C-alpha cells in the first residue's frame, strides 16, 4: 500500500481542521491544565484560519454552495438571528458581556459556513476523523480528569478539567453514536466502544449517557417494529463486551476509579427524585425564572443578548439557563425564539427528505442535549453537526443540478 502524504493532506485537511475547531474548547482545557499558553486564543486562531480559507475559496468560486433549499433557509435564519442580536445592543441590560457573547456567536456562524464553502467537503471523512480525534482526546483527558477529581474530593477545588466533564461526555457520546452508524469495520467499532463507553461512564455526564441510551433504544425499536429486523451487530457488541468485562473483573479492584464510579452512580440515581437533585432542580428554577420574567415589554424583544447573567445573578458575566430555547426566549424574546425554531424546523424538514436513521437520531441527540446543557454560543459542535445534516443527501452522489449559489 502506497503512503501518499500529499494526497492525505490535500483531501483531509479541511475535514480535520473542522474537527479540531469543533473540539477546540476541550483542547483549550487540556492546554490550560498543562500550562500551555498560546499567544492567541486557540478557537479564535482556528476561526481566523478557517475564515481566511473560506475567503480564498469564495474569491475563486464567487459563491457559497447550497445543495438544497432547506440549507439555504436555515442559513438565512442564523443571519436573521444575528441581525436581531445586533439590534438588541440598543436595549440589552448587559453593558459588557454582550460584546463577548456576540463574538462567540460569530464562531457559530464560522462553524456553519465552513462546510458549505467547499464543494468537495467530505462528510464521511469528517465523521471518521471526529471519532478518531475523540478517542485521542479521551485518552488524554480521562487520566487528568481522574487526577482532578481526586484533588476535588480532598480539597474541594475544582479546576477546568473537572468542570468540563459534561462537555467531554457530550463529545464521547457523539463519537459513540457516529461510531455505531458510520464506522464499517467491526473490529475498529468494537475498539472504539471499549475505549469510549467506560470513559463516558467515568465522566458522570448524565445527559449524554442517558440520551445516547435512549437514542439506541429508539433505533432498536424502529428496527424491530417498523423495519421488522434488527441490527445483529448489537448482539455481537454485547457478547464481546460481556466477555471482556468478565475477564477484567478480577483486576477492577486494582484500578483506582471507585470514587468516580460512585459519583456517576449517585448522579444517575439522584434523577429518581428531581426535587433533591441540585443539578436537575436548578434547571427547573431557571425555567421558572425565565417564564416569570415575561411581561408585555420583554415578551417580544427579550432583555437583550447576554442579559441573563445581569438579570439572574446581578453580574454582567457569562451565565445561561442551560436550555437554548429558554436562553433565546429570555434574551431575544419571541422574535428571536421564532427565528431559532424556524431554523430547527428547516433541519427537520430536510431530515424527512433524507429519510436516513442516523441523521434523524443524531439530530434528536443534539436537540435533547440543547434542552439541558450549554449556551447557544458554546454550541459549535451542535451547529457544526447541524450543517452536516442539512448537507446530507439520500444518496452518496453529489448532484450538481441541485446546487444553488449566492453571488
């Protein structure tokens, strides 16, 4: 087999750069842990690099590539939302954080624009690189997470690595979902499962774990009751994983992860009584706060972009209700919420055209997580995946006559 480095760089650099950009938040956390100080923010550097490559591509083609009407309309919704965000500067109760949050929103636009700027952007290559990069990131992250958690339970000092467990769990769950549907080689899929599934459990990220299990249950039921057949790889996974678990069971007492597993178990069982669970209960408090603050003056326009922190904790800083729909409603009102809902509707309509299980399940996973975690401006991974869903086609053929261009 010939190893052509030039061809690998030529045909994979765009997809790899996009993967690293989406994962840049977690990569920065690891940089900070190892005291690697960069002269420029890593995400900003990648955004500038990607913007430059898009400008060069645009000057060459003089157009953006829209493979379908739904993709174009979804893009317009993000632009309309940005215009409304800029308008909210005039009435936002945030005087300072709003500008930082606007700059963060621009990173979302970069994530959405990048794949549609290149005619030969490969979604399949991106998925494979995302899984591979997630494995590498997990191998680096888990040891320092275990160390950080041990420090936390003795000193109650939580560093960035420990606090980023939810983001890492989100990435791992996404990689597992992609691995199940998009990786064809069974041995590689099994290797990925063995590496990532225990890591997801160790992080204690309840939402990604629960939603991943829910997604796979939905898929199994779909196979059984709609298609009247089942993916037999599931049973192969369960059989091999069970055998491996039995083989390593005697050595588990030598692995010092008891506290982390207890933490995961406690967090999962706490969901049986939401009123006693601080994390889950805080979401309900956020929801009540957002709904209680709706009045005639703010119902349609909101309190302004970046205003949740100043209104909720009386501090003009990054703070959000851990639900993107509630966040948009509170800060941008019904006008912003309708625009964002339309954005999601165009994706769903496109999924009805695609009629592919993976794309629908991926959207459901991303959608469910957006109801309990992250801020809209921290959701580069979600919006990056959204644009790939809109770019996906029922077949693997690239149909030239379906392309529309904006001059």
